[in-house]
């Protein structure tokens, strides 16, 4: 789902992501070519529409045309970088809206929402949001998530998570209330 202009979004085809941030709408120049050996590629199972997405769609920001929206993602890991230690292909994970490196001073002080390393323009970064480093959003089939070991929360039972998320459970009749 890409932002076009105030009041207009469009479903667009995008390239399969790489473990490198490519140039594109809203990608900070300092992040173009950033290799993410510590990242994963997710097949998106769900992505929320947040109030901050509405700010862009309603024209309250300087979002560029073509910016892929969406954060607060749930997905399945389909590819992982060589530096990912604690997650595996097939894991179902939840992705918070902000991106943090797990290495900077702010993380050590508990301020992961204002990471110093993931946005060259200013502290703090997010997926699919204007001026937040250019990390591509989750309103897509696939998304790259950097610093996966720190940024992702793994569901302990992937089958159960998939069933609950996608509703692949048999329906059971509920008694009607009087």
C-alpha cells in the first residue's frame, strides 16, 4: 500500500526486499545501500493501520509519493541474515513500530524509541513513516526488518500464532444469550 497524495493510496507492486536498504521513496540518503546482515525478510501476515498512517494519508506530513506505509507488523521469517543468532526461518514474529539497533547509548538507557544509529537525519526510526529513516513499511507482502534479534518478538508456538492470526480454526457454535 503506497501513499500517493493527500487522500489517496494505491496498491502497487514492489520488488522483493533484500537485506540492504535500497533507494526509494522516503529512504534517507544516508541509509541507501545500508547492508543488514543482522536482518530478516518477513512474509507479512498482518499489518496494522495506525493513526500515524492517517496523518500521512490526510496530508498532514511531507510524505513522498510511493512511500510504502505500515508498521506494527506480524510475519513469518522467510530469510535471515548471517548475523541473526536467535531467530529461525519459519518463526512467526511481531514487529514493533520503532526500529532500534540494540547498540547505542539510548538503548542502554532504555530509550529504544530514539535509537541513534538507524536514522541518519535524527534519533528514532520507524517502518513506513515519513522522515523516519526510510525503512520500508509493512503494508506489503514482504518486508525487511533490521536488527532482528532485538526488534522481533517470537511467538513460542508458530502454528498456534498462525491459527489465531489468520483464523484457521474450526468455528464452534456459541450458545445464544437469552
